[in-house]
């Protein structure tokens, strides 16, 4: 019995721990990249993706400005540190992790709730973006990302064989 | 200071302070006096720049992202100035050419007293394949081949060129290979060592699943170089 549990537990975990999708939103709220990584997901059409990105961008901006906690007095000579806005949202079937770069690009990572270390994963996606998109001379800023090596590197990191 | 007679004549007229009347007649505006030269080169804390270092010192490795940033700027500049893919490649090639001419001397100097300039075609190709590649990228190139159809053509293969690490070519210009810069370096080395080329170009090695970025550098030597090489061979050299 113990043997079977040892065999089934890792496979069950493999099934539940999934990265579903990655969206990248530029600083103006436009969707510049979308990709799904797991098979059998519910399909969204491209218009829905754009609406999702724009809506999230707005809500994120609101969440940055409504901050019930009393403001921490900044160190003399420093500006008050900005609030980060939404960092993660959880529901029964998925978790949304949001990472905003210092330049305002947002990375939205949709995973299953069981997936650990989503903040590490989304930062790694940011690194890959920095390497293969920002260092590519043929990419123009704020435009949709169509970069072959970025796709390949993300696939190697996130897609399960 | 070379001073031909005509130059002295103009120099003496320039030395005289021109009268305001002269400007009206000649319709020119006097240039402001040149500013004293102020070097913009920043020195590290030890007050030693790269030019103060001994040439024979083994090269320290450079950060790849720093290189990528410079190379990125180079490509963006030439891309904005050129109308076609072949023009970008030509411009990148010319940017690499002077580096190649200097690399030949530098690498031979660093090899120490026993090093000699490659005088035979095969020596030169092995120099490019091994010494030049190690000097530039820290590893040898992946293959060295001779064309089966043309005797003056040779190929050097790099499975994953370092300069292309972060570069993805958009579909509308899929023929472009930014390793044309490296091809220019090779051309400079060949020309500087006395093996004139008809041009060195970089091409994508297509249909390789394992190495999608495989690049073939095609070296086309001049006819007289090949003839000279065969002459030496016939004389038993």
C-alpha cells in the first residue's frame, strides 16, 4: 500500500502543479504577449485577452492608490516607497501572480493553486524577457513580442514535456 | 610636420588676423577657436585605462550583456541607415574588418616568441578556426570544411555564434545573419596576412534541428591566392 502511495503522489502532484499561462502587459495597459503552457485549457479569443489585460491594468492601478495602511514616514531625503499593487490573487482553481518591473511592465502568471514558488517563476520569466526581448535589436518597445528565442527559452523553462 | 610650398602659403595667410572686410567679401563665418582637448575617457580608481595595460597580458573576459548592448546599438544604427538586408550585412562586415586586421597582430604577439604569421592556406584557416575563435569567443569554431565544387571556397561552421546569443531575426528579413560582423573580422585577418579574399559572408545553416542558430562562414579566396598555394605545393613546400 505504501508503495502505491509513493508512486501515485508524485504523479498527482505533477498533474496539479501546472503553469497555465503567461501574459505580459506593457506600461500603457496593452497586451504585448500571451502564451498558454498546459493542454486542454479553456480558450479565450484575442479580444477577450485584450479586455482582460486592460481591466487588470486598471484594477492594478487602483490597488496601488488605495492603501488603508497608515503611510510609513520615509527616511530623510528619500521618497516614500511606492505601493506594489496586486501581487497575487487566488481562487479555488487558479492563482494569479503579478510581477511589475521597475519600468511598469506587468507579468501575469496563471498557475494552479498548488504550484509553489510562483514569485520565483515569474521573476525568471522577467529575466528571460530581459535577455531575449530587450537585448534583441529588432524588437521595438511597447510593441507585441514576436521573438523566436524568447518563445524557445520560455518553452524550455515552463512547458512540461 | 610636412610643409609643402602651397601649404605654407595658405598657412601664412591664415596666421594673419583677417580684417572684417575680408569676411564680407569671402562670405564666410570665422570658426570659434578650438576648445582645449578634454579627454572623456573615464579612468578606473587605479588611474590605468585599457591603453595602459601590457599587450601581452592574457585577455580578461568581457561581460556578454555589455557586449550585447554595444552590438545591439551597432545593429540598430546600421539597420536604420540601410535599405536592404544585404546592405546591413555589408555595413556590419565593414565594421568588423578593422578589428580583424588588428586581431591578427595582437594574437600573434600574445602567442609569444615562437609564433609566426600563417603563410600557408591551411595554417591560416586553422589559425582562424582555433586561435582567432579562442581569442574572440573563448572556444574553437565547430568545423572547418572545404567546398567540394569550388577549390577557392572554404567554410567555417559555428553552431551557436556568441554574437547572436540574444538576437532573433524577424520573419521579413530571415536571410539576415548578424554574424556578418564576425565574417568581417575573418576577412580582415585573411587580408592582413596576405591571403586576399573576394569576401567572407555569413549564412544560416538550414535544417539543423539541434542547432537552430548554426552559422556557416563562407571564405572565398582570390584566384591568385589559390594559384600561389598550388605553386608552393608543386615546388615541394
